[in-house]
């Protein structure tokens, strides 16, 4: 049987490292897993308490609204005003999604069809390239290292219908200034494409950088949408609470599609998320500080191993160029070597697409002691 669409998906290289990790663990090895970006920090206590309370009420066991309950959309609009200085109408400019990933994937269904060009700076978070491809688009991949200029060049050459950007960026950890986002919004208006900003790391930034929302740029309400999520900022990955915000007709289109596809997140989760957004306001700062300490532990430890890596200004990752001596191996073989010889699992850069093969990505999802232990093992390997 031919499985249309999935057969054309690129092989998931992360699975190769994951498989080795499982085998090593089966052999009793203590593998430190800095591969998958799966947050280990607990969700806010208030989220758990409210979920328990709401789950005990039968009225919340029914189908919920796929666009999200009114209170939740209001709560995220309040959060946007407080945090990013952006005013949104919760009725027309906010729809709820089952995490940013689901929102982005289905958004492509309403935006593109066969042959439309979608620009995705690459290396990229895999769904950024896969979602437009699944919807039939031609995916154009300027180098993510080229910044907004490389995007502008691709736009001029390809006349895309959509451009997908994300800052702070996974995996390269690049950040953008408000001026750069304004440049992209101006370009979107001039060239008539929709600018989609995945803002998954909205509040995970360090050293004084405060990531701007694209919706704060002048004119963004006519040409941009943004995906926001509680996954990283509030460390609520498994809860699947995300939003698509911005240009009203795009919000309405995604809401309509999703009304056919799902009944929304379990209502007690929506209620707990509402209360969390309103009452756990400092949580993103606390989460961010934990990642900062881990980032520092990792970069310091790698530097001691003779592996100099620029500390990122955002995200929960460190994007490390493979040391010269091992560069010819490529990122997959190097990642397998790190797992086998140092008991450290990382993500091979090739998994994020073209331009990624010279790097590996460390996710800051183990505590500082474990990260220090990992860097000591890396040091031994590099000194051999
Ligand atoms: C850029 C980016 N977008 C989206 C996601 C997933 O977010 P969510 O859990 O809200 O679907 C991730 C998770 O790693 C990510 O790195």
C-alpha cells in the first residue's frame, strides 16, 4: 500500500540517535539526554490545582469549543498586552490551537495549495518545512544564517504566498530585533505575502534580550500572524495549549478549518491555562533563569573541553559548531560518537535541514549537575 504524503516525508534522523540512546541505556549506561527539546521543569502548581478542580466537574467533561473558551482567549490577550505591549481583540484576533505545532501545521492547509511558494529559513524546526510541503507548497529554504536579508532575497526571487520565521530560533538560537521584524512586516506588505511568526520561545531569552512580538510591528495586523504557546514559557509541554493570533481573516479561516477537525483541548486544561496566564505571571521569568544557569553550565563546561560555543541569547538550546577535528564526520556520525563514547545524546544538525550538518544541538533539559557531568565526559572524549 502506498501511504501518500507520509512516504515523501524525509527520514527522521533524530530517531537514529534516540535508538542508540535506548540501546545504551538497556546496557546499563547512564546516558545524559540533551537531544529532544522536551522541557523537564514542572508546570506551575496553580495549573495542576486548577486542572484537578475543573476535571472534577462533569460539566467540563463535554466537548469544548475548538477556538478556545472565551476566558482563555481573553487571558492570552491580556498576557500579550502586559508582556509584549500588543493589543488584540480576543474575539477576532485569537484562536486556540493544540500547541503551536498543530496550529502551524493546520494553518498551512488554509493558506497554500499546489505549487505556492513558502519561504522557510533553514536549518529550521522540522514542522516549518514539513507543514507547507504536506499542504502541497514548494518550500524555498534560504540560509537561516543569512538573517532578514537572505529572506528578502528569497522573497524577491520566488514571490511566496507565505514566509515562516521564528525568533528566538530553534535550532540556531538567532534572535531578532523589533527593527528586523518591522523590516519583514514592511516586506510582507510590499510583496503581499503572509508573514507567519512562530513565537514558541517568546519568553526564553537572556542577557537583557526581550523578544519582540511580530504583532507589535506597524501594519502587522494586515499581513502577519503569530503562534504563541505555553509549552516553553510556562513549561506546559504536555498540556498542548497554544494560540494563533493576528490578522482576523486568517484567524477566522483557521478557526473554521479546526471546527471540522477537533473539539479543542479538554476544557479543564483550558480553564487551568486561563488561570495560569492570569496568576502565574512570574513563571516565565523563573523558567528562563533555570535555562540561563544551564546554558552557562554547558557553555562553561564545553569551553573547558576546548569547545568554544557562543552562549545563545534565546531558546532552551545551544547550537554548537562541531569541533574542527570531527567536522568531516558530519553531524549524525558525530552525535552517535558523543552518545557511544561520552554517554551524551544530542540532536544532529542535519535533522533540521540544509545548512545544519556542521552543528549539533544541545537541549537544556537536564539539571546543571547533569550538564556539568556531560561536559566532563565530552572533555575526556575530545582530549583523547
Ligand atoms: C520553534 C518551535 N515551534 C513550536 C514548538 C512546539 O510547540 P508546542 O509544544 O506549542 O506545539 C517547538 C518545540 O520544540 C519549537 O521549537
